[in-house]
């Protein structure tokens, strides 16, 4: 039997609901009703299992897509890194180009007290 401290969640604990323990003894002559209720529960569990399998399949497909996208991005980053290292410019040249593109104007700065 599982110890209470080793349970990962409430669904792991043995309760009257999770183990279908009735609060009163079963009535006589309800065999067919019990068969029906157990067959319905079996169908519900089979449907839930098939939904879980479909979800698992979708998750694995999406995980493969994400892994493929990561590999492509890493490849482009490596290519960009090698291209940037050969074409690297000094910071002063980059700042001068930025000033020229903005029309050569400097921004006016002012102090703001809060």
C-alpha cells in the first residue's frame, strides 16, 4: 500500500470514491444494474484512454516540430555569427552611422524630477 507521504497528488490516495467503496451494503437483485454500470464505466475509461493516446501523439508531433525549428535557428545563428565576426565594425562607426540616418541631429536631453 502506498504511504501518504509518497503520494504525488490527491488522486494517488486511497479513498472511498476512488476505490468505489459503497457506504451501505448492496441491495439484492441489482446484478444487472451493476453489470450495466460497470460496462458504462469501462466504455468511459476506454474513451478516455483513446483521447490520451491522441493527445500524446499530438504532443510528440509538436515536440518534433519544435526541435526541428530549434535546429534551424541554431544553424542560422552559427552562420550569422561567422558572418558578423568577419564584418564587425567598431562601436564609434556604428554610432556615426546611426546619427547620419537620423538626419545628423542630436536628441535634446532634460532631467526630470519625480
